[in-house]
């Protein structure tokens, strides 16, 4: 008696087609990758939030210590009387006198300084501050009033004074020693020294996100003032010597007010960043510290040597040093998270190839759990990096994630060789990303070569798949 096997109905055939269709499987994997983009964007927001928190803590520490410092001067200020003649018609002419000021910059400016950096801790966050000792010497020539159309008889010599701009006077840690022609003069703090210096600070991102820039003008009218009590021009010609003990945060900048400005700085900091409009003419950087020298001429700056009233801003020529921390875990974590989609996609493709070549069924829920582990990895990386630094955190987070996924894959691969191969691929993926993160200058080259090799390997391992017969080999 012949046994007749019942034919499956249309619903059963449709369910079987859904289970065996390669196209449906690919669409499912693509949909899962798109879904996992949502938590990946959340992770980027978490990294930005933590970075913003770190920056706010550094700003708070800096505010209590002393802010970024910019030194402007010394500048010689000489008041004079300008007469204005007003014709009143039949009433005759009226002469009105206005008290105005003329400003003169030094012929030479020499700064020799040492910077003693210190890292302050607030919880898990760090802020770089410093103490500095600056020795400033300058010389002035006879003021040229004729070129400013000022009658020398209208000059008020006794009210002449000299100013030194300091962006945050709270950073002065010792009595300022100010001497003119060898004569010590007591300095006074002033919130309006009559000289305006502005600095546009630009911040650019060095990672693979869109560059961001902003301009924050630091208006500097703060500083110290010394009254010269001059009786004539001879009292104003000569040398000026200033000894300044100043503390600040992150940056120390100078404005090249001299016809010839030289600045020599040194300090025990192995990671200085020379910032501003001019780079040092010479520098030495070692593991124990740095030494840098600048020389700027008046031809190099965008402002003149003398002017009257507030016709000019001493801006556009700032230069100096920025003390940076050697590791920025937030920036590196953000760069790493940009590769999250690539890691998830490569892992899913590897599992998919195992499915169709080894005829092993992997449920979509298992893909979701593996994708979740790959996504949580970046939160783990961020949290550990705040405690140990990026490199150690990358090793710990990567090893934990690879071990977790490998142990879980045992449940559906059920083959030691396949499990070890899958583990090896995960190690290769994370090592590849780590090399790209470290090699910033060659990251594009290494990334493009690595992706080319990965695509070539995918082509090789999928070459024998008969895509129209649901995974059966030729």
C-alpha cells in the first residue's frame, strides 16, 4: 500500500519560504542594523554630554583658580588737550578743550618666563592650571607727537602713565614690581586701562565628525596702571622692567606690542601646544619639559606703533602656549563610536555567511542580542576611559565584548572551529578600529585599505554560494 505524503498548504509553504529565503534574511539583517542606529545615536549624545560635563568642571576650576591669561603691554599713555573751535556767528568763536590720550608702544619688548603647570582634580575630571614667573623688559623712544598731529605744548606730562593689560588680574600672586629707568613705581589695579585687546579663539575638531568652530572675543581692558609723574619727555624715555608672578588656566598668550618682540618660555610640561598667530622660531620638547622662543617684528602685526584715542585694537597677533592633557578620552570615544555601524554590519555579515554556508539557523532575536552587546560596548568604553584612560579602556571593553559574544555564539554555532573563527574575526575588527584611532595622520589610508581587504575576503568566502537556491553550494 502506497503511503501518500500530504502536500503542505499555501500558508505552510509561505512560512517555509520566509524561513529559507536569503532575500528575506538580508532584509531582516538590514532592518536590524537600521534599528540599532537609534541606540548608537544615543551613545553619541551620552559622550557629548559627558564631554560637556568635563568642560564645565574645568571651567569651574579655572574660574576659581584664574582664567586664561593674555598679556598686553606695557603701553605708554600720554594725555593731551585738543582744542575745538566753534564758530558762533555774531557771537564770535568759542574754543572748547577736550582731554584726550595718545598711545605709544615700546621699541623693544623682551619676555623671559617659566611656567609651572599643575593638574587639579574634581571628581573624575582633570583641569590644567599653572603658575608663571615672567620677567618683562622694554624700552621706549621719544614720543612722536607731530605724526599724530598733536601740538607738544598741549601735552599734559604730569598725567602720563603706563599700563600693562592682564586678562584676569585675580591671577597676580605677588606684588607687581614695576620700575621705569631703574626707579620703582607702585602699580595700581584698573578695570579700564584704556587699551583694548581682543582675541578670537577658534576650536576645531580633529576627529571624523563635522568640524565645529566658534569665535569668542576676550575683551581685555583689565590690568595694572602706573603713574609716571613726568615733567617732560626725558622722563619717559628709557627702560621699563616688570616682574610678574601670574597664575592662570590652560593658556598663556602675549600681544607683540614691541617693534621687536621676543618671548622665551620654558616649563616642565611634555605636551605643550603652541597656539595663536605665530609659531615659535625655535622649540625643544622632551619628556621632562619644553622650551620655546618667539621673535615678532612690527611688520608682522596688524596694528601701528602709536595712535590717539581709541582708534585701534591690539588684536590679530596674539600668540602663546596652550597646556593640553595628553589624552582626550571623549574625543577618541566619539571617533570610535562613528565606527559602530561598520562593526555591527561586519559582524552580521560574518554570521550571515556562516548561516548560508554551514546551514546553521540563527534567529533574528539572537542577532538583536549580539547587536545590543556591540552597542553597549561604547558605553562601557566611555565609562572605563573616564577612570583609566582611553587605551586601557579600549582593551578592557573590547576583550569583555568579544568574550561575551563568543560565549553566546557557542549556543547556536555548536562548532568549536566556527566559534574560534568568529572570535578571531571580532578581534580583527576591534584591532582594526584601534589602529585607525591611534594613527590619525594615516587613518584614511589605513581605513580604505582595510575595508578593501574586508570586501575582498567577503567576495572570496561567498564565491561558492548559489544565491538562487537558498544557500545550497554548487
